[in-house]
């Protein structure tokens, strides 16, 4: 939810509490994918710093790299 809303403070708190930076939803979208798709730069930086997999693909083979310029 923090990724969808772009709430960097909540995202950082969750990551500090050992949340999985590469977790996927039912469609296979990672938190990083959702964050990048929504344009939430600060949350994306936090996820990357926590080790999110920038190369992960969802169920239709889309990945975060398509949003990173």
C-alpha cells in the first residue's frame, strides 16, 4: 500500500522492519514495479537501497526497468 500511495516514510519504516523489498502481488507485480509505474521516486529509491530486484518480471513479463530512464 505504501508503494501505491508513494508514502516514503511508511515504506522506509516497513523496510527497516525487514519487509521484503521484492515482494509480489497476485499479478506478479513487485513493489518496485508498482512504485515506478506510479512515479514515486523516493519510494523506488528506498526499495532499491533495500535490495529490490530491478530485473524481476510480472506475469506478463513486464518489469521495472521499462519505467527507469
